[in-house]
C-alpha cells in the first residue's frame, strides 16, 4: 500500500516538471521574435475593390395612386347554421381591378355553378348576376343554392372549401404587356350543421311542437267558429223558409192565368194591329160606318191608356164574338182565350181631363197625343153615328192616319225604359216645385 502511494506521488512531481519546462521554452521564443517584428515592413499595395452598383431610386407614384390588391373575394351565406338536407344560399363576390392602364383577367369558368366544387356541400343550382363596374373595380357575384347530405355531419362545423381563382394582369403601359398566371386562394368558410337529436339518443322521437295551451286555444277557436256557423246556417234556413212560404202563398192566391188581364203594352200593340187591319180594309173596300166604328173603338182604348184610366177586359172563349165597341185580342198560347177590351172614353172626356185644374196635368207630349186622338175620335164618332150615311172619306183618312201615328208614339212612351225616365222627370219636377214654394 505504501509503495503504491509513493509511486503516485513520484508521477505527479514528474508531470509538474514537464509542464514548467514547456512554459519556459515558449517565453524564450517570444522574446527572440520581438525585435524582428519591430523592423519596418514594406507597405503592401492592395488591388482596388470594384465599386458596388447604386440601386436606382424608386419611381415616384402619380398623385392619387394607391397600392391595392388586384383581386379580392369573399363568402356570404344567408344563415350560420343549417340542417342536413336543408337548402341555403352561398354568395361569392369578387372584385377585380379594371382600368384603362391595368386590367385583371380572371378565369371564371371554375366558378360557374355547373363546375364549382364545394364538397361535401352539393350545389343544387346557381346563377351569375350582372357585373357591376365602379372605377377602378369590376365586381362579379355568383349565388349558389347548396345543401349538405350525410349522416356524419350532425352537430359539427363543416367548412365550405376555399376556391382558387387563376388570373393574370394585363397592362397597356409601354405598348402593352401580359403578366404570368397567378392564383388567388379564397379561404374556407365554416358552417354549423345542426343536430336534430341529442348525441346519446338511441331512437328517433317525433313529438308535436304544440303545447297544451296552444291546443286548448285552437279548440276554443274551433268551438266559437262552429257556433257562429250554426247561427249563420240558422238565419239562412229562416230566410229560405220565409222565401218558400212567400212563393207558395203567391201561387196559392194566384189568379188563374185565364183570368189575368192583359198588360197595357200588349193592349196597345193589339190596337196597332187592329188599326193596320182597318187601313187595309179601307184601301180595299172603302169607308163604311162599321169600319168607322171599329176605328173609334181602337182610338177610345188608346185614349183611355193615355189618360191612365182603366180599360175593361173580359176573358172569354175563342168562339165568343166581340160586340160593337169591343176589341178582341188573343190571349195565351197553349190554351188560347179571347180578351174583349172596351172603354167609354170620348173626346169630351179627354177635354175635361186636360182642363181639370184639380188633377195633375199630363206632360206636354201626352197632351199633344191626347189632342190628336180627341180630334180623330170626333171625326170617327160623327161618321159612325151619321144619320144620312154620308161619309167624308178625306177627313176619315186623315183621322185614321193621325190617330195611328199618335197610337205609335203612345206605345213607345209606355215602354218600360220610357216609363222609368218619365217617372224620374216627374219626381225631379215635383221636388223643384216644392223647394221653390218655400
């Protein structure tokens, strides 16, 4: 043990001695080289360095020029969350620099609705709207109708994938140039897909969205509408019943068709036919007291109608002949009867009616017709009851002609439209007279 320790100590001393000798040798070499280094050395001539090129100064911008991106696009949707299979609208809008000096030419075929790829979303249809130009921009907009279908997207955020637009820049400066193709990448847009059922649901539960309160409100509303309908139906039934009673009662108390008198328009038309027949007989056989009596009967009936006096009508069978002073008119089609029309109106009756100040005077038109009929009645009465049998054919022809004309005018005045106009005119005249009397 002691021998090993002594050997170790001897080795340590030998090592330190070798280190000291090395240090001394290095110091001697440095002292010898010092004087030599103090000798002035000849100056070294170095080769001239090449001058670096000075960068050209940037070309100043024209006043009003602003550095902008040549193209920019962005997404827009009509909603932030959708259901699986639900259609929604995605709008893609891009703006391109479009000036006289610089123009962006983009490849828009890849954005068409038939070619654009938006997986996993399906493009159902789409449309490109008309471009809008607002210097220095040209705006392009596409509208896609899309949907997503799949059973793995419930309750997840699904990205509408970004699209890449290839474009190049055309410049008309310096004779015109066209740049290389560049690509603009539009980032994706996240869409939330709703989950229709909870994640832990093991079955489908389709429940009504209505609450008990809504069901009760609808029930109350239906009951009220049913009651209102029943009340309205009851009123309708009552009105129908009253109408039926009225119709049945009218038919029960209705006068038989054979006993109903002829309307005045039909009577005047029959008088015109009788006057035409008398004219034909006169033209063929000449005047006679019988023809004068027949004409007198026709104009008497017309005068009574003009005065508003009733005419007597007797409904008889067809085989019963008319007496003197009666005009026979056919009545009915399937079971025809004869109506014997007669009246006692004379020229004196017409004069008294026109001159009566206590009654309502007829209109001027009616007075003219009555005057003409009165003159014809006077001539025909004198011929009908002449004792010597002498007939003034000229006066009789004039009386028949004037009376027939007055009869035509009277029939036209008794038509329904003319009667309505006359009634309105009389009522207006009456009101005006009342106001003036105050």
